[in-house]
C-alpha cells in the first residue's frame, strides 16, 4: 500500500516503509546572493513495492526533493528517512541500496565504451553487480554497443546506458528524474515492464517526468509539488482517469450528467458501461467518433494541479 499522506511528527523507520519525508524545508544560500527557498514544506511516505510519481511545473521543487532523498541536499528543517537511514548523514550506506538518476542522464567520460561505463559503475558494488551487466545490456538493448564509445551514442542510447547503470546493483529503491528522456516508444514500453516487474519483487520507485502520459504507466500514485509545497490527491489515482472521445461535429445529443461536452470533445470517467451508453447515443444521432483515448490519473492530477486538485 502506498502512503504519502501528511502526518505530524518525525519519520520513524517502519518495516513496510522505504521512504519518508516530513515537513522538510530547503533553502539555498549561494555566495554573494540572497537565500532562496526551494522547498517550503514537503512530505511523503512510500511503502515497499510501491511507486510514486512527483508532478509539478518547472521550478516547483521536484528535482530538489529527489536530491534531498538521495542525500545530496540537507534540509534546514524537517525529517527524512530512506530505508531507515538519514540520507545526508548516512549517504555512503544508503547509496549501496539506492539507484539515482538526476537531470535525466548520467555522465561518463566520452572516450569510454558502454562496457567501460557499466563495469566502472558495477565495480563499486562487487561481483554480483558485475555479473548482472549482461542481463541489463540485453534488457536495455545495448548488446551490440558494449564496445562503442559513448561519444558516438545517440541521445536515446545514452539514456539506455544511464538506466542500465542505475540498476546494475539491484537497488531496493530508485529515484528517477526524467528517466524516459529521448527514449523511443518501444524502449519506454520495455522500461515500464521492467520497472513493474521490480515492484512485484518488493522494490520501490519515485519518479518525476514532464511526460505525464508515460509517467502514468510507471507509477501507482502521484504527489503534486508546486511553489515548493506538496499536495496529495484527495482520491485514489485511478479515480481521476478519464476517457476522451473526439467526434466529427459538435455533440448536441442528450448525454449522462457524468459526461462533459466541449464542442467536439467528450470527457468522462473511464467506465466501460458508461462508454457503451454514450456511443449508442452518438450513433443514434449520426455522430461519428474520430478518436478515442484515455487520460491517466497522473495526467489528470497534473493538469489540475495549478487550479487545485479536485
């Protein structure tokens, strides 16, 4: 079960909980410049085997929150625990059990080969990580590129390498910032399946992405952060999912009250029985359906975040 509700008090390590941030505040104090508050107050809780998407506009604090969880930034107040550890004070212990991808990619020396980068990363974690390289090379489609220099890789292949490096030590939790950047649709599907498989094994993930349609396929729940403040959806994420129907003309037929009609677009809960009733009404009126698609709960929550979550 995923938990990220606001609660009072500090984070306490629970056997079923892998990440907790409680009322954290982050302030940047650059030299010769005014202090800037990056996170006003943020809280989250994540259970073992669950995944959480963090959504919000540019500059809202998504990457900063991941950096706090990774131990790269110490908040000025509040409490943080990941795998029962204080990320900033116990970062060395934590990094052996976490996988981190920030700003969408990892950086390796350009003259290294793909194999060099993976072996270098795995060497920090021991023989089991080194033995896992062939499997990850296969999963992320790098089998014919292990001897290829990084400087010659496309953006998509660099991203595949970055992801393979994140998972080389089989981390208990991954913190992923824009993990599908530059990936083609087939690789995104492969990655989504891979991540879901890990969740079934009890691993956990916190993911940010501006591609909310893709994010909806990677996570179980969502947390909104805007202007440095986190907010939790009031209902389960699935309840926000919507079905969109586009027609060849404005719809004037009488439709159930759950259906919102804006010209040639209909929006409704993603309920098969309701869809069948609507399609019957449209057919009776001679209205043709041009396109149908679903909008995930993540997309709906992200779209409504600026005006508040309804």
